[in-house]
C-alpha cells in the first residue's frame, strides 16, 4: 500500500499554497492526501466557548481549518483522495510523528503565528531538519510552484549525504515528465600540493574534471533505473548554496540531501540546505540520508 502525502495546514496563505502544490503532487504519484492540523485546544483551560456550538472556540476553529483545507483539495482535483483531521499536539511533534508513515511531508514556508518578515517559519525549518522522510517546503514564485519551467534541479554532493536525494529527484522528474538538471558545485582547494606542478588553467581543468566525474558516478545507477528522464549534468565553480540558488530561479523543484547521523539530536540540516530553505526561488525538497 502506498504511503500518503501529508500536509501540515494552519489556515495561513502559505499553507493554502502548500495544499495546492500537494494536491498536484499527489495526483502525479497516485497518492492519497492527508491534511493535518495540529491544535492544542484540549490543553487549554477555561477556553472561551463558541456562541453557536457551546464548544471551545479553539476546537471549532481547528475543525474549520482542517475541513476547509480538505474541501479546497477536493475542488482542485476531485480524483485525489483527501482527508482532513485535527490532532491535539504541537505542529512539529504532529508532523514528525506522521513522517514515519508518509511518502513525504509538505509545509508552507511560514505559518500564521510566525513573525512578519521571517524568511522561513520555525515549524518548517525544524521539520525539514529532523523528519525521517522527505520534506517539501513550498515557497518561491507562482510560476515555480505551478511547475511552469519543466525542470527539477538536484544538488549532487558527496555520496554519503546525497544518494537518497538523487533517487528522489529522478522520481520527481519522471512523474512530471520533465528534465532533471543535476548540479555539482566545486571550488579549488585553498592549497592542494598537486596544484604546484600544474599551470593555472590546468589546475582549473583538473578540479572541474574531478567534479564532473563524481557527478557522473552519482547519477549512473539512478539514471539506469529511470531511462526516460532527460538528464542534464553540470559541474559549476562556486559556493554550493549560491550555485543552487541561481538554479532555483527557473526550476519547479530543488532537491537536496540532509545527512542524519544516528544518535545525534537537534537540527541535522547542513548549511547548504538551510540557506536554500530560506532563500530558494522555488519549492525545496530536503531528503534525509542516513549516515
């Protein structure tokens, strides 16, 4: 049985954009859509009752958010099986628990309670840094969110932290019927003893060729499993976060890996993924990779 696509909703404009994106994603993959709203109303003491129902106003509001988001999903695509539910817990705990039985988690970039001007909400950041399944933060321009560019971009790092991300990116490109743009950023080391014996232009060529080889190695097996995907490979000189941010401008989805080390707690995200989640021009998928 296929796992569902889970969306965290709170009624904010950002979460409604996430619902729309998730409906289209669920349709592409043939998945059910589970819309969850985290509410702590059961823990409130002396909550004000709703004049119309006599129940706590917070409970009524939570049920309205879940129901209206589910109705929005059904109106967008009636063929996608969708459900809305309210869970009495905080948003981070709810989504991290749901991650264990999800194809992926989807969130907006900022929630209702976030401070105006924040680049990324704390819930989205924490979930992306801790979830055991891929997390998609829906952000960026309307054309990017709607998939107008026909291009998925994946940042290819070291095999230890990126093989799951590469596989996920191939699956996304195939489901969309679009091209996959695989990018590996490289920079010349501050001092490589081998460079002392080469001319300046030869040094650049050596490091670029090394990056290209590692890129080809990372793509070889996934490309064999997804022969219909049109893959474009590019090794680009520069800081990885800047190279990928530039690539996000005309991408429908940007995919990166995040290494999860067993026994480590807290946010396990990495500087590159952190920067992309805050500044990308398109939705970002963070795919966990077990060390």
